[in-house]
C-alpha cells in the first residue's frame, strides 16, 4: 500500500458540495492499495502511521505521534498514487488494485487506523471529491509498504 500523509491543522473532504468528512489537527492520509496488497500491508501501514513521530513536542522538535497528540485522521482513497510516469506523458495506473479489492483494503486500512485509538473521518471511495486542508509545517511524507 502507498500513502501520502500530511500533518494538518484541519482538513475536510466534500462530495457534490457537501462535506462528508472533517477533522481538526492531525493527519490527512491519501491511500492507495496496490496489486498484490493484503490485509497485512494495511496493518503495517496503519501501525507505522500511528507511531510516526512527526508532531512537535514542547521543545518544537518532531518527537510526538498522532496518538501522543490525540489527533484525528482524514483518510481519502487516491488511486493516482499508483501512477507510473516512466513512459510518455500520460500516467498509467495498472499497478493499483482492482476497484473492489481497492475499496475493501481502503476500508480495512481505515478500520486499522481507528483501532489504534485515532478518530477517523473518510472520503467516499471512487467519488469525485474536493479535499481542503491546511498543511502544518508543512510536513508531507510518502510511505510505501513495498519499499
């Protein structure tokens, strides 16, 4: 699985002009299930994100996790994280999971994040979404369970 995480002071996702998910301070997580991914990758990725120390401590150093700060997570499916741009100018997405399995793994991942004690809001799989966020730092990190 691949994820792009951003430390945010707030974020929301809308479908058709209606907000369907919103958080205050925490993480905006864009996630993509790749071909061959299983629940094990969702587990590993969720555990890594929950423990990742990218929030400021009292000294201003990145030394606290989202669980330490009691932040929330806005999780949005993003199949374009599977983009292959190695040939030509039009990205290919053939390495992403098929939609049914991608949606299942997206739901598994969101449940695993929530099981870590992190409040979760989500987007809608496969929908055209508008995402708004205020990146805090900015801090943006790319994670890939295959790496």
